[in-house]
């Protein structure tokens, strides 16, 4: 009788262990599926967000280029161009002034000149070497910055 009781007890423990392992396997499989679905959702969302961001950036760049092109075209008209250039510069100065309330027009001019020199240098590098003026010659035309008294480089 005791041998049969031990066999029954061992069998019961093994059945319980198999059932526990089966339940654990099913639970882990369900959790793995849930996590896989979450990863897929997040990946899709990230890809959609990246595509949206690229589209917004392209739109912003296009808008900026169009604005610059329009400004160039308006400035090209002799009388209208002078007024447009003054208006654009005044608008840019007012926008700069909101970020730099203690700044003066001389400070603004120096900052714009330094940035313009960098852009001009990049633009000159795109020209063919045969027609490209030297950097020193171009910076010589720009003069000095009132803020530092140094030539713009």
C-alpha cells in the first residue's frame, strides 16, 4: 500500500509540475505576443513620425527657399527693390531685437555680417575656380565690424 501511495504521490507531483509548466509556457507565450504587438505598434508609430517630420522639414526648407527667392526677385526691381530690401531688413532687425532686447543695430549688423560672411564663403566655394574671387578680396569689401573693430572673417 505504501508503494502505491508513493507512486500516486509521485504521479500527482509530476502531473502538477507538468500543468504548472504548461500554464507558464502559455502565459509567457501570451506575454511575448503582447510585447511583439507593442513593438510593432511603436515601430510603425516611430516610422510614421519620422516620415511626418521629414515632410515637415522639407516643407519648411522649401518655404524658406521660396521666401528667399521672392525677396531676391523683389529686390531685383529697381525702385521697388530698394524699398523691399529696407522693409525686409527692418523686419529682420525687429525679429532679432525680440531675442536680443539690449542689442543695438551695430550688434545686429555685426552678427548678420559674420553669418553672411560664412554663407558667402560657402557660396564662393561652389563657383568654378576660374571665376571665383579670393576670400581675402571679398572680406576686404565687407570692412570691419563696429562691435569688435576686427575685419570680418
